[in-house]
C-alpha cells in the first residue's frame, strides 16, 4: 500500500475566499473578497485584553472558556436574543464560529447523516459537514429576497436527515430570515425530530429596521437548536478567533471535551478582553455599528450600480452579491480575476456559494472595510463602466 492523503483531505479544498485574498495580495489590490472586518477593535476591548495579560490570564482556561466570558455571553444572549442559557453547563467558548460548528457537528452527526443548507451558502459550512462524513443537501433560495419554497424544503428531508443549518443574517446573500420562515423551519424540525444549527455571527448587522430572530426562541426549538455565534464581527476582531456555542445541556456536555481535544481552549487574555468589552459596550455601540455599516452598504451598492454590476441589496451581514455576467469570461472565477486585473478590487466568484451555473454570473463583495479603502474601491469599481470594461 502506498502512502496517500486521507479520503477526507481530498474532499476539502482551500476556499475561494482565501484564494482571491492571495491573488489580491499579489497585485497589491483592495481586498473586498475576505470578510476580514478591518475596522478598529473598540478601545475598551483592547485595553481589557491588555489588562488580561498583565493580570496573569496567560495559562489555559477551562476548556469551555473562562467563567467571566461565559457569564457575559449568557447575559448578552438574555439582553439581545431573549435566550436563557446556564453559563456553567450550556455555553462553550470556541475557536471562532467555525470551531463551534465543527465541535457540534462531531458531537451530533454520524457518517452519512444529512444536513440541509440554504443556497447560496457559506463554503465553510459545507466543508465542515464533509470533514465529519456528513452529507450536505441544498435547498435553493431565489433573489432578490432570497426566499425558499416550503415544498422544496419539505422535499429535501429524507430518513437520513439529521439537521438543518440556518445562517441569519446570511453569508453571502445578506438574507435575514423572517419570523414566518423560521416558524416553518421550526415546524418541520419538530415533526421530523431534527437539530437546527444556527450560525448567527452577523446578528448585530441588520439594516433598514429589520429584526434578527434567534431560531432557538421559537416554540419547541430550545431543545433542538444549536446556537452558534462569534465576537469576530461584533468586535471587529476576526483574528482573535473567539466564538461560542449555546445549547441544551444534554448536547453541551459532549461539546466541552471535544473542544478540549481539538483546541484545548480559546486564548485566555482575549477572552478577558471580550468579556469586559461585552459588559462595557451599551446599546449605542450596536446602534452606531448598524448606522455605519448600512451607510457602507449603500455606498458599495451605489458604486456597483454605476459600474453596471447590479447588486442584490443585502438585508444584513456585510456582503453584497452582484451580477457580474457582463464582465468578460465564462465563469465567475474568470470574471472576478478580470475585475481584479483591471481595477485592483478583489471579490469572491459566485461559484464558491453555489453548486450550479448560477454562481458564474455573481460575485461577492465585502463592505466591512475602513472608510479610506471602501472609498478607493468604489472609485475603482465605477471605472468599470467609464472605461468600458464590460461587454
């Protein structure tokens, strides 16, 4: 027998998001591909993390996270999400939301179990399922509101279905799932006895007065909802890799040891920074963040319109899907690379989020950028029409 990679390794490829970030770096462009969120971490959070180092929080924390952070997260979910979780037995601090999903997937899914995803979907969700030998099953949503057909969701459920993944607000579409949609999903989950994994990392990025609803708040959902979120976006600290998962204690008692096995713990001084920051940041912080990002959304959408690349205006998160079908090329990757070469602005090809050919006509642009970078990116995009770069 010759040496070879595992079958799982062969299934997992580097994400197109990372690929386009590398291509952008090669040409010294402006990276609207990766959701880096390069705005500033709030000062109170930075100072608290520095204090954490000085106060000696430099050794392993408990594998489910420091008590101070778990308690702060429990209070935060009570205030913002109307959810009550015991910080001692129902919350685990993880290495980002990606780590939270991986830990919960290992704990709850068996090989060949099926999990339904709404398309367009975030590639890391798909890769996580493949990494645990689960089977992703896709239900399409249609623009401009990215609604799904209830009959399509019902049809996707088979005897092997174990769960449904809801990403709200969604990456890449910016869809905010409405209460009536969540109620329909909850009814199916109860009838078919399914887990519902919820990725809510963009929960505080909702625009035009919309409401973020945590699926676990719906009747009969707390016992089956696996609520996943992250501080990466809320605190503009993507490199800190702080996420968490909250769920019924029956499931969480398995999450903690797995988190210990895979990651040991999240960085302790950064946990302190996040905990104290969550307590210090009041409603005005979240309201200001919504105003700032809604203005950035409007700025980028206006530039894409002027460029002749019509955007689908997102309801939340900080991404815009735009129609790039008028750019030269047969695939989304060819069109995204053409745009990068001509303007120095990087985007993510739409096929990173779709299985079918519809992805070739789309690209995702991130507006979680500094004002200077976003201003320059918008100026460059407008040149697409002015310099007749489209066909």
